[in-house]
DNA sequence: CCAATTTAGTTCGGATGCCTGACCATATGA
DNA sequence: TCATATGGTCAGGCATCCGAACTAAATTGG
């Protein structure tokens, strides 16, 4: 790699990409090591958007930037593990509320612990202040650019 | 979302995940707007690991953390767009060197420009110093945690 | 109150992106 | 020289997503 082309290795997108992959792998690995092999990173795209008092499928899909068909499939898969269940929405006869089960809340607690482990590992490498700064900066970027992205069909 | 569960929205993994998705979408969008709809983000997992004097398939797969079968498929796809080509490796009769074509180098230049646009947008939101700090921190994290991840078969 | 429209969700079919296993051809080294 | 390692391919499969077309319930405008 010539100096002139150092940008190819050393750019924000690539760094973020590598970092997020390592970080998420670490969480999945830690979860598995502690008896929770139920879900993959695709499913976490569901659980992380699932409110504790339940969320409708269409809303889940919107939050995850997926079509409702894709989210429906994910919901069915996670439902088979027993971590979530579908309940009728009392406010709307068409709708179903996707909710954590008791077992699901236990999984969520385990996920929280695995997340903390991965975060602490990053704090060990970068220091607490740097990690705080990083979260703040990324959050600011996301908020500023949100809504400037094209929408999905579905 | 209760205060007790604020971690669910405000954690490093999620922030990085959102940021990287927005950033990469921006690059793909900008490339498309400038006459380069050839490649998707999956293909960039190839091109970003492709040296300017060519790289062997197995090495590409290793760098991208994919199996050689998967990388072979990506190579075939990108080859069909005319951006890369396979050449016999003079140093090894079994091997093929994957290389950018002339058109491929033009694409790489366009990619560079789109990347700069996306990076500059981030600098507008966060400031130049913050973005530099971010790249440095993520790079440090990646280097520190690299190799602590389990390897792939292939 | 009823017809037209919108909205929540499903079913079906298909593309994509990745994997494992089995294999062939060439290179390497005891 | 032949056993082993390495570069790459072929066949088959699974997971994750999409679009189109549909059902049923809710909403809205006369």
C-alpha cells in the first residue's frame, strides 16, 4: 500500500466497520459462553427494538429498517425459542403486540451483562473518558444524519 | 423506556451499529448518484482488501474473514461488472491474482471521492479533531482485540 | 350507516450472502 | 517420489432479506 493510498486502510468507515464487528462478535460469544445460544445478531435487531411493554410488528420493522415481512420472520424464529410471544393488541383487532416472556426478560438481563463485559473491555483499551466521548460523538452523528437517509418500502 | 433501562438505547454497540449503517449507506448512495451503481456493500468487502498490484483469492478471503468459497462468489460477481479481473499468478501455477482493471481504478477513484464526502459530513457534525480522535480510538480498539476473535474454517 | 380507503399482518416466491463438505491441481519437502 | 499442504472449484444448503399479492380490521367521508 503506497502512502498515496493510505486512505484505503485508514478511514472512518472501515474502522467503524471492523470495530462494530469485533464488538458484536464479543457479545454473542459471551452470551453463548453463559448458556444463551438462542439468538444471533440478526435477532438482536429485533430484541433491541422491543419495548418492555410490547411493540407492534410494523413498528419493530420500521425501527429496524426492515420490511414487515422480514421482521415477521424474525419474530417467528425468536418466538420458537420462547423468548418472546405474540399477544392480541387490545387497542386494535388487527394488530399483535410482540412481548418478552419471563424467559425473555431473563435473556435480556444476560444480554445486558454481556454488553457490559464488551464495553468494559473497550474501556480497558481506550479508557473510560474516551469511550464516553465516543458514544457521545457517534450518537450526535447518528441524530444529525438520521432522516437524511432514504426510506424503505414495506 | 424507563431510566433503569436506558442502557438499551444508549450503548456503544448500538451507537456504532447505527453510525456505520448510516455512513455506509451514504457512500453507496453518493456513488450511485455519480454513476457508479455497480457494487453493493458486500462487494466493498472485496475491493477494500484488494491491493493495487493484485491479491490472491485466499488472501482476500482471509482479510475479509470469509471462506474462500464465499469470496470466490463475490469475485465472480464483481468480475462481471468489469471492475476486476483474474490473472494467472506467475509465482504459483495454482493461484490466480485478482486485480483491478482500468475501469476498476476509475471506480476506486470515485469510491475515494464518495468516502471523502461522507467523512466531511461527519466532520461537519463533530469537528475535525473529534473525527481524528474517533478514527484513532477505533483503530486502537480493533488492533488490541484483533486475534482474540475465533478463526473461521475455510 | 355504509362504501372507499388505509393499515396490520400473512403467504408465496425469489435473490443474496454466507456456510460445509468434497473435490482437483499444483507446489513443497522429507 | 510420494505424502502432505495449499490455491481454488463445484455442489448443496441455510439464513436473511426483498417484492407482490392477499385477508381482515379500522377509519374516514358522505
